[in-house]
């Protein structure tokens, strides 16, 4: 951030004319945080007005990573957009694949075989594990715990990425799901490896929690900071862990019961205060619930076909109509709205990006808090700019 | 409550409101409710506050662009040709003006039902592209309506902060429209760089001449 107080000399002031403005009468300072600030998780900018150290106004600025993903998808076939969805939220490419495949299946009326559903659940929950772990790691990084918690999280993430690589051939850009199923079956020995990783994961969570949950600095920096009241959360369209940290019981896995989520026994953790600490804790608890789902899925999965034989990979033309499908991605409600006009390309392809919409209430959460807290509050929203700007 | 019931409830609750049901041919079966522009805001408010519907959560807002369509049909007309009445084929072209559409997907977090798909249509695609903004009802529409404004060019009346969101402020067209043509050279767009470049050139000229007055 460029809080250059020396900017009052005329020559220097001109150089920062747009970025830094000092209003001597009211002592308000306008600064531009980002787009290349290390704590903004990518090319995200906030125009912040400060009164001393308190935030009095905060406007997010988007578009630095905009490539009009929707237009590109509308000028190509349904299938060709799948690898592109990987690049939306590049931490969770498998969830993105699933949301898109689910919407196309709704649009075309395809059925997904049981084994493919299990593979999808396993892939999505593994994605959630690594996303939440690294989100907490990044959050700690922003509070000044430089490196250690993040590296602990990344160590576990590596194991999950290895599983993704064995399954899909790629660690992050998985491009794995297809309409009506999945691209390839599980490789030999994958399930055993996955079970091993899942069984070992609670040890990491315990370790992580014993290091963090009662850490004095963490408590001081997070409790009562960035409170999001449940009413405002609903009004602002916030979804995912942030919404549940505010105590609103809304998990699309439970509400829509898409895929085969009704077969699994898991709970939806809810927060009480809606502050940064709750948002951190919700993610820890959600990882434990994900492990429960994974444990059940990895033991219930049976051999069978992995793709609907009716699904056409090439020359795929759904009947004219529209469909909106959504899943509970690690960041919130990820939805795809598709309109078919009977041609091989979608007439309209719309991504409902949880990262962007969760930012709607960023200003409300940050008003009155210090600039250092703003960075922490922003960190708990957990955004990926590939999805915000699309 | 199904779509028919919602339609009749709206008609009963808001005088003059005439929602139409837009059917959807896909197996998803997500039919939608087309609201008229005049009563859309009141109707949306009703949808949110009605205790049985309670659609407190506006999940997805998006725009659609429907181009002008031209249909031609052959009509037989009797005409006087050389004093004799004859039946002549005539091609009549009817032009249906296109429109822009805003689509809202509403859910209820409290009652856990949905989606209710609500559509609004503009009068045409060119000069009359105003729709009421739903941001005062659901804040989640704030950035999404800005995006629709940016990429489709629908103007939402009543939006508190309707600016471009993804494209830069000086950009002029609306890229998601179906008839959008990419510029041949993006550098022709007036970007902040132009001013910077001009300033740099002036500076260079000034220091290159011995009298300091510039070339």
C-alpha cells in the first residue's frame, strides 16, 4: 500500500495524484490497496478511505483479470468449456467441473452412473479439504505467522494434489468431469492411497488446531473482528462457509441434495458470532465433516460404468431450453446458467461466481476496523481472482 | 407453491400486475415468470416479503441479448396486371424487434425452496434499455447488475452505484451483446496510457532541446 505521507511535497504529490490524496481539512486519507499487494490474493484492488487508521469507505475494484470467460464459452462447444472452467477458481478445478457438468446434465437430461457420482463426491470433498487448509494457511500468513502454518497446510495439500495427478493427469487444471460422468476411471491402487491420505488427515487437523485454536495472537486478531450479521449475510447473497459462520443454516449439499449427498451422514457446522474467528473455525470443522463424507464414500464405492452411455461427447446438441445448476463449492454457491438454442454452442453461458458475490458485503464488514484488520477480514472471504473477474 | 399459484397471488396482491409464464423446453423444467417493467419492483418486494414465499436470497442475476428477428412469409395478393386481375406471390417481411432481458434466480434461505426464475424485458435493444433495479431489495444484485450493465448495456434505474465493473471506465461498447464486434486494435481505445505517453513525449522533447523549451 502506498501511504506515502511525504506526498505533500509538490513534485512527489503530482506523481501520486490519483493513488494518494491527502485531505488536510478532514484528515481523510485515500489509498489504493492493490492490485499488486501481496495480501490481495491476486490482482484485486480496494480503494480505501482512512480516517487515521479506521476505514471509513472501501470500494472494491475489479476487472484486472477479466477475459470474458462467458463470451469465449458462447463461441465454442459445450465440451470445449470444461477445461476453461478449471481456470475460474484454480484452487478447486474439480468443483468447477462438477458445477458445469451438473448444469449441462440438467439442460440435457442426462443421468450419472453411481460410480461416477461417488468419484465426483470424493473429488469434490478432497478439493474442499485442500482449499480450506490453504485458506487458513493464507489467513495466518496475513496475520503475520509468516510461512509456518501455510507450509503445514501446503504439505497436506501436496498429498491431495498427488491424488488428483494420479486420477486426472494434472495437479490443478484437472479437466476431469464430463457430461453424464467422468473422463476416466480410478487408476489401480488409487482408492487405497486416498483412504491412507484421508485417514492421516485428522492428525494434521489436530496438529493445526493445537497450534492455532488457542493462540493468543490469533484470538486477539480475530475475535469480534469483521462481524457479519446473519440478516446482512442473506441480504448480500453471501454463501458458503462465511454464511454459515454467521449462523445461517444453508448448505446446498443439504438443501438441493445434488449428486448422492443424501446418502452420507454429515453435519453442517454453524458459527455464532459471524466474526473472523468463526469463519476460521467453520473451515476447520467443515474439513472434519468432509473427512466423514470421504470416509463413507471411499468405503461405499462399487465398480460400475463411469459415464452415461446416452451422453454424446462429440456433436452434443441439447434441446432448446435453459437450466440453472448449482453446487456447494468450497467458496460458496457456484452456479452455471445455460441456455441452449439447439446448436452445438450454448446461446448463453453464465457463471455465478461465489467469490465475486461474497465481496458485496466486504465494505460493511470492514467499516470502522483498522486497515490491518481489513486485510484479515478480506482473507477470510477466500476469493480467487480467476473467478471474480472471469 | 407452483408457478401458476405465484402468478395468481401476484395478480391478486398487486393491482395491474400481469406476470406471464415463460415455458422452458429443457428437461430441467425451470419455467420462469416474466414481470412487466412497471410493477416489477413492487412484485419483487412482494416475493421477498410474502411469508409463504419468503424469497430472501437472490442468487444469480444475469443478462440476455435477443437480436431482432426477421421472418418472411409468402402471401398471395391479387393485383391488376395489364388490366387483368392476377394472383401474385408477394414476400412480406415482418421484423420483430429484439430486446435485452435480465434474469434473476431467487431462492429462500429460510424456507429452503427455489429457484424462482424472474425475467424482465427491455423495450428494445437500442434506446430504451431501462429496467428497475432490484439492488434495493436484494443487495446481492449490486455487483451483478453492474456486470449486466457493463457487458449488456441494460440501465438499472434505482441502482445506487451503476458503473462499469469488469471493463475499464472509458470502454464504450457492451461486449456480451450478440452483435458486438471486437475493435481491430485495442490500442485505439482511449486508455489512461495515452495521457501518460503524451506527457512522457512532452518531457522527452523538453529535455532534448538546449533552450529547454521543447521541440
